[in-house]
């Protein structure tokens, strides 16, 4: 079935970017807008997220080992669960394999994938296999949070402090989803998301969801990175969150009422990674 045909005419356009598409899709689903869909399930909420991991889009096999690819394919979904303050439980992985991805690669991929799954008590629940001209991976992670307690992006309020869980700007061969950090923040944050596309763009998304603005005063820059990379590079997978409390994390600024984002008094352009623009926008 064609995805385009399932939505009204005009939903998609050549000029769209990722934020535009998400805004349009939100009109057709109440579950779109946070890092995970939140599905009520008795005394808890079920958290569901899916992430694609594609050769030449998210990684190059010349620079990433098979175990690293497997690790990061799962880590992206676990990071979404962390951003909701949830506990991961099950993961499903579907692969489309090109000619070069033989038994040795698959062994390495699942070695890295299962190593991270074991670290966070996440069971492999299944998936699907197919073939393609380049490597394609889709990972679904299921997690849970206490009923009504999952973090969202729309709760930031003027006066809240803005925090990040670690330095930004340095791409790693393997990154660590901040599951424990998310769990430790339960009951302390007003809004939260993970930084996947650069803080300049992701903070703009959080502010848009909350109907607020932000004044940034400092950015923690990872060793070996530049300020520009810390602001716009993406793939940090640290948590970005707001709170009315003073917490023991990197405080980068404060939420304000005017709906704009400033860094040290100057407008900060949202130039993080956008898949549909196929470049930094």
C-alpha cells in the first residue's frame, strides 16, 4: 500500500522538511510528537518507538565495524525510551541485507546488538529478514513507565532551567543511551527529549511543543569538538530536559515566555540535521 495514498492530498510536498511533515502527521494521530508513542496499559504506560539505521545515511561500513553497527542500531531506540523516563523491555529488529552482508557481518551485528540489549535487560522479541541493494535496519523497542509519568516535550514552563546530560558535539563509534539518567529524573523534569539532530534543532522542537522560548547562556562542548559542532552536529544522544529545580547536570539556560531561542542574547538558528533537506538546514 502506498503511504502517500493513505493520507489526504497535499500532506506531502517537495519543499517539506522533517518538522513540517511531523506537524502534518500530528493532525492524524494523537501519538505523534514525543520520542515514543505512549499507549495506556493498565497501571503503566507502554512506550513504543521505531528507528531506522541505513547504510550511507546513518553509517559507513568502511568506518564502522559490524558490532558497532549492531550496538548503535539498538542504542537509538533505547535512547528514545530513556528520553521518556522509561524502562526498556523488548526489541524487534528487521534487516534488509545486500550482497556484502554475509554470515561474518551478521554474527558481528548481532553480537553488538545483543551485548547492549543484555546491558539494559532488553529481550530480543523477533523481527524480519529481506534483501536490498544496501543495508537497511529497522528497530522497534517496547518499554514502560508508570501510568501518566512518562516524560513529554510539551511541559516546559517559563522559569524552568534547561539541562543536558553530557557534553555535546563529538560523534562516537558507540554511544550510550542514558537509561539510568532518565530513570533518576522521574518526578523532577517538566519536559524531556534526546539530542539526535543537534541541540539547536532539538531545543527548538521542545520549545515549539511547549509553546515557549529559551535563553541559552552556555553549551558544554565535548573534548575535540567545536562550539558549532556542539550546537548543530547531532548524534549526541544525551538527554535535553527542563526542570523548575536546580539539578546536578549541565545547566545551559532557562525557559522564557517569548517563543524564540537565543544564545547569549543572539538568535540561535535551528541548523541541526534534517533528513528531508539532506543537509544541515
